[in-house]
């Protein structure tokens, strides 16, 4: 609660503010782009799981795969792609690839102990 009435900046409407807030909620301005090769048969489920994070799908050199681009607020978001198992290969950036390798090694180590 404030004493002064709320004011909008010049040239801004309440509708435009709501639209910008909704857009920022779904796709924050600061984001990390991840590219990956995904088995074409998994594209439908990827669209449902990734939602608005999936920003591009393109044909790749291999007819069985597509190149996808995904946006996260941080590099750690790449963990979400691990659920696609061997149907996906993260191709960039290198920091994301290293994180996938590290996470995969940690998973493997956990299951080797049992």
C-alpha cells in the first residue's frame, strides 16, 4: 500500500505492462541458449515437455534427428534434457556439454555402487 496513486510511464498502457510481465515470466530476458540433436521420434514429447523453452526446431543433416534450440534462465537448466536419455545430444554451448558429462558420470557412479 502506498500513499501516492500508481502511475504508468508515458506511452505505456496497463495492457502492455501485463503483456510484458507475462512474456518475462515465460521467457526471461536473460537466458542461456542450448542446442541439441534430438531423435525425430521424440520431437512431439519434447514439445510438450519443453513448452515455451523450445524456441526452434530445424532439420539436421541426419534424417533421423532434428536440431533444437532451448532457452533456460541458467546453464543448469540443461538437466531437464537428461530425461531424453540417449535420444538427445547437447551440442552447445561447451559449458552445457561439460555439465551433461558431469551429471551423466554422477548418475553412472550412483548406479555402479548398487
